[in-house]
C-alpha cells in the first residue's frame, strides 16, 4: 500500500511545486500550517496536496504500529502458544498488550524477543513466555481481584488487566512506581492501581485477593501475602536461594496452604523486609554451578533442576558421558530457541578467571544467519546494577561428532558481580547433547 501512495505523493508535490512556491507558508507546529497568502494557486489543489502529504505521513505511523503488531503476533504464535500456553484469555492478552511501550526506546526493537530486558534501577522486564506462564498458572477470571508484587515497568499488570476486574500492584522502587503509573494511565489501563511501597507487606486495605502474582524472588513466602490471599485463591511465586529458585503454586484451602513446586526460574530478589530476612547468601568469591552434570529432577517434571528458561530441552539416558543422564537440546527450525540458563554470583575483584570444561555430542548441527543462531556455551557478565560488562563464548559447535570435550579459561571483568551461563543450540538447528559441565574459579 505504501508504494502506490508514495507515487501519488511524489506526483502531487511535483505537479504543484511551482505554484506552491507562490504561497507564503509559515510552519507553526508539527502537522500545523498557516498560509498567509496564495497567489495564483487554486485552493483545492493546495488542499489536495496537503491531504496527500498528511495521508502519507499517517501511513508511515500506521506502518510502524503494524510492524510492532506483526512482531507481537509472531511472538505469541511461536514463543507463547508454541511453548504450550493454551488459555485463550491469556493468549488474547499477550496479542493485545504492546510490550514495546513497556521498555526503553533504545530497546523497542527487541521488545518481542523472548528475553528479559533491563528497565533501570537493577530491575528487568520478564520474558514474554514467563509472563504468559505465570498468568496462565493462576487461572485468571474476569471477576478476579489480583495482587501483583513487583510492578516494574507495568507489563505484567497490563496483561492481567486485559483479563481480570482489578489489579493492585506494588513497586518498592519509587521511580519505577511513578513511571509505571503514568505509562499505564496513558495506555488506558484504568483498572490497574499502583502503590509505591514494600510488597512484602501486601495491600491489606484491599484484601482479600482472589489471586496473587509475585514477580520478584523471596527466600520464603511472606506471611502477609498468605494472610491476604482469599480462601480458595491461588498464588504463584518464585522462591528460593538467590540464584536457585523455582516457581511455586500455592492454593489456600480452609486457611491452609497447599504447595506445588513447578519449573526452575531466576528473578531479581524481593528487596526490603524480605531481603533482610534472607538466611542463605551467595558466595561471590567462590562461584559454582548447580547440577552441572544434569542428574537431578527432584519433582520429576522432566525439567533438569538448577537450570532456568529451558526451551526444547530433555533429560536423556541414551549413553551419557557421565552418570545416568545428559541434557539434550533439539531444534528443527533455525531461529527458534533451544537453551538452558543458570546464574551465579561472582566478585570480579577477587576472581580473575574461570576455567570451563564441557562434553558435547552433535548430530547435524547447523548455525543460522543471526549472531545468536549458533550452538554454543556462552557466559554473560553483569555489574552491580545488572549492566552487561562482557560476553565470552567458551566454545561453539556445528556438524556431527561423538562425545568430545572442550576446555577454555576466560578472564572475568573486574566490575563483574554476577554472571549468566547460556548453553544449547540457541537458534541453531540439529541435536546437541551436553554432559559434565565444570566451572573452576581462579583467584585474581
């Protein structure tokens, strides 16, 4: 549609260029013209020219909107629905809420990637699949009143607001609470109420809540949130040690909680009173991996413990290199994710290098055109405010081979305070088996 319109616009401007020069036109504001005189130029031609130009400008705006809409639809189809989310209310909400409005302008181009993105103040916006997963898990209903802990930029609240009656959301970072409030108001989400405060305390004035959704991680479930959950209500919460968390689904029946452990995850910590009560702190001077031989699945859900954001991954008993299991990544479509991640604390002032070793077995592994579309073991380093300060690729894989070991020592940037290890096919296609991944820190 743009090409014909562009042709018409060029023709109109060219045809009327000479007589238009006879007009004295003053630009008042963007989109507003004041014509002081028109000498020898028919009014209807001038107005027609302006109309065509305005239509062309409008078409560019709609093209940009449509570009985001197309990306959003693709995200829902391939990532959200493709990875098992089935609730039609959740799928409709994910198709509707403009995630690009909830990230900074420099990151808008990545808004519909299935990844966490920084939003400032050491916080992140959760990956779209995680938002959909948490929303579906609490089975939202149109009559529900929902309490959210950790507003962030407001994206999770907006998704909930598309489905439920009222959302009460609490954010401990004042700047985020203020910006999220304005953003949600500007976008018309008048059933979301944001409070600047410590989510550990909940929002007792509006309790009880039919559902509670917690988007930051405490070591244990805060008692005020339990007290404010309605009888028969559901709560989803990522809890556990700082870098070893799992989602838990809690149901309140006759005043008592029934708890179900779900998949591993990794969220920013719940700060305030919750963090002050944390008993187990990570040892940043001695970084280590959990379940790096892929042997454990305590809740027998088919997901290897200790590794989060698993995509197209399975625990495999087919001739592992060590023990009873290895981890298999399998992907038929280049560009789709097949990965597992794990984080840990590391103090770059005391840890100068990391020694890695890993065994891999490959079958028909083919890299894609994108930088991240390759089978690899990658380490991402972050500083104290969670800015990425370095990336190291330990090894890449392609082709077909039996078990082979890769080793490499990598330097740690001095400003590093935590790292994320990403392993798998990522966006490549084929089959990749991984076993016996080891990390050994070296003092600076």
